[in-house]
C-alpha cells in the first residue's frame, strides 16, 4: 500500500509551484505528478490551514490572558 502523503520536506509552497508548472512539463512527468502529487496535495493543504488556525487561536488566547487578569 502506497502512502498518500509525500515526505515532510515538500512544503505547501513546493507543492503549489509544482502544480502550477505541471502543464509545461513533459507528458511522463505530468502523469507522475497526477499519480503521486495530487492525492497528497489536499491533505497537505488541510493540515496547513488547520495548523495556521490553531496557531492563530493559541496566539490570540496568549494575548488575552494578561488583559483579563488586570
């Protein structure tokens, strides 16, 4: 069974750039990207968005704590 996610060094920026320029690459590369990159792009984007939301909420709550105790 093949994993659905690419290794961690492939960041959201790298994946996006590859998908943007995919149409200009040879047909063999295009087939390779469709087979391996597309299935991992959606979970990667979901994790990226979820991570930024959690980070923003944590930072917001950290900034609210000193104000609420005053």
